[in-house]
C-alpha cells in the first residue's frame, strides 16, 4: 500500500483521532456518548481494501479518549444539588475558568495541556483531534500548538504579557528543541469556543490557526454562545468558508450537544476529514446543516 505521494504505508496504519471531552465529563463518558459517531466513522472509513477506505490509513479509524487531569469539586459543576446528592460525581476538566467577567484566566491549563501532550507522545501519532465544548476549545489550542512557527509566536507574545509556550509540548532531540508531535492534519470542534480575550492566550490565535478545522454549532445552544464559538471560527484560516465543497461551519437545530447520529452531520464530518487529508470523494459533501434533524435521530445532551 502506498500514500498519495508514493511513500509506503503499513497495511495496518490507522487514522487516530484524539477525542477531548467536555467540562465535567471523563474520557469514558465521552466514549459512551459518541458510540454512534464511532460506528458511523467505522462504516465510512473501513479497513481496506473496501469501498470508502482511506488509502493513507488502510487500517481504519481509532478514537482515543484521555481523561482530563483536574478533578472538579461540586461547586464547579453547574446544576449539582449539593444538599440532595449524596456522592460527588466523577467529573473532570482541562482547566477551571477564573473571574466574573472577561478577561477570564484559566487555572490549571498547564496540567490539562500536559495530559494531552502525554497522550500524543504515548499513543500517537494522531491524524486529528475532535473535542466537545471545553474539549472543542482545547482541540483548537492543540492544533495551534503543534503548527510550525507557533512556538516563536508564543515567545514574541510572552514579551508583551502572553503565556509561555507549554514545556510539555517541547522535546529535546539532542540537536534542537521541537514540538513533541507533528502538526495535525485536521481539528473538529463541537460547541467549542475561543479562549478568553485575555492577552495571555493571544498566541494560540495570532497568527490564525492554519490546521484545517471544522466547527459544529447548535443554533439554540444556551451554554456556549454563538459569539464565543465564532471567536474560534474566526481565529482559523478559512474561518467561515468552504473548502473543496465542504463547509467549515455546520449548524444543527439543537442545543449544547454533539449530534453524532444525524446523517447530514456525519456526512459533513466525513467529507471534511476526507478533504483535509486529501482523499475527497465526489458526492460526499455536507449540506451545511441546513436540513432539519429529526428528534429521534439526535444524540441526547451531555
């Protein structure tokens, strides 16, 4: 088996996708909530040689679900009944937001990024990252951090009060310090958002994220506002555009959840992944989320 550029490809090579859960979830709960999505991806990207298989990834698709390192207190969990619930739920986050209004800061972000870096090095290489809510925000950050030249952007911003490029994303090869993992081929955000407009985090988005990124937004999401989501969209090269007939922003008629079983949204995701890795198929293009999704096809909110 060979890639599109003629290089040899192991017959069992898989497209690994890093799956980043939302605030108050775990890798396990995100795995359970996205079973329908995984089933659809396995169907569209089967191990080769079968119709639809990816030439560059003949082993099919593998989803990897790490759990964030920050154990949340009951006070961190929206809607938790401190008096009525006897046990604290198992809930984790990639960071905690601090502050009553913008500009927020993110406590523990270095821990969350270090857990992601650990997964990248121990279970990679990964072709892409997919995240929900806070995990969607983290997906954009990870894609950014792995891009060539991003460390220099952080160093320039640090002089003006920006955060330091995360040490966990740097490896010393003996000759030069470089990123721990190659740049990702794509990133996907469901109900994600751009980081606070605090100058600390500016280098994630300046220059804009060049990694192809697709954004799925709920038209009646009351947890993450459209404004916050579009902050991430507009921080990406291509932003709200269409590449290869595939929209980079897809709206669904629901709220704060991942529509993992709606056929038109799965089709949009599949088309985006194919376009991002250079294996587009004629006729496999999302409709931009304009169709109405039946209630019985929707995944329940997280």
